[in-house]
C-alpha cells in the first residue's frame, strides 16, 4: 500500500486523535463531576475533541466515498468516533479492509488523492 497517501494518513491520524480526545474528555468529566476539578479542562478538551471529530467525519466520509462503501458502513465508521475506544477498532478494521482490497486488486492503492 502507498504509505504516502494523504487521505489514509489523515484518516488514521484523526481516528487516533478523536479516540484519545474522547477518552480525555470522559476522564476530565469524571474528574469534574466526581472530584470537583476545575471545569476548564472539560471546556478545553471538549473543544479540541469537537473540532477533531468534525474533521474525522469529513475525512471518513471522503474515504468511504472513494472506497465505494455503502452508507451503512460509512455511518458505522463515523459513529465509531462517538464511543470511547471504538475509533481505534474501526481504524484497524478499515485498514485491514483496504489492505485486502489492494492485495486483491494488485494495485498500490485504491484511494487516490
């Protein structure tokens, strides 16, 4: 697979950023509600996660269109960014599928940017 593919790289990075951001947001909410830690952590982490998630939605939708996924698959991949740790799992499954498709097609990359 072409490792320099910008769309795949963006998807993988945003999947991890979204997943880590959501875990941090959950942890900061627990710290705020459970231990009375300042609310500023929730506001900062929530804003960063929100922007990262919006970018993740756009990139995952674009990747899904280029790969020819059905709408249900795209919705699953996009919603994976809303459940803690699911974006990591979805990223692995997407990359396995792309590797299998590229191996079957005998091409360097099915996704062209």
